[in-house]
């Protein structure tokens, strides 16, 4: 999880195309993250299901692809800039280290963390 956060921080800082009018080549994102995403309108979204979590509600097992997935979306905001936004599914013990990693990358984390390790 922490490697993915560090990669996204670096990607957010360095993914700028040098003075071009061309649209972003989303295959670059695929190569950097090691997985493919989906173009949804003007945003390119990549999912990260938490297959390491085994959650049940009552007798029902919650599949990672339904509710236990982190994601990041990229949107080209100018000729040479891309904005990132997303959602992280974290255990309570992962919140502080992830916030620290984001702050080291000079990113601002918005929104209240939500714990799911109960």
C-alpha cells in the first residue's frame, strides 16, 4: 500500500508533458502503476482492490471489488498538467503512515479518514 502511495506522489509531481497540445497518453499511467485503468469521460480511473482484507457483515462476505477498493483518477487540466484525486481504503494502523507519505510528497490530504479494520 505504501509503495503505491509513494508512486502516486511521484507520479503527481512528475507527470507533466513538456509544452504540448496533445492529450495525455494514458498508457504511461498504466505502465507506471502496473495495471490498466478505464477512461470515464475526461477522467482516467485506476482501481486498487484490497484483496488482502477479508470482511464479513453478518454472514455475508464483502468482495474487495464491491466496497474495499482504493482508486485514483487522473484528469488533464491544461496543456502540461494532470490532476489526481482518489479514495484510499485503509486499516486504522495504515492511516498515519499514509498521511505522512502524502505530506512528505507535499500533497494535501483532504477528508476524514475512515477506519475499516473492525
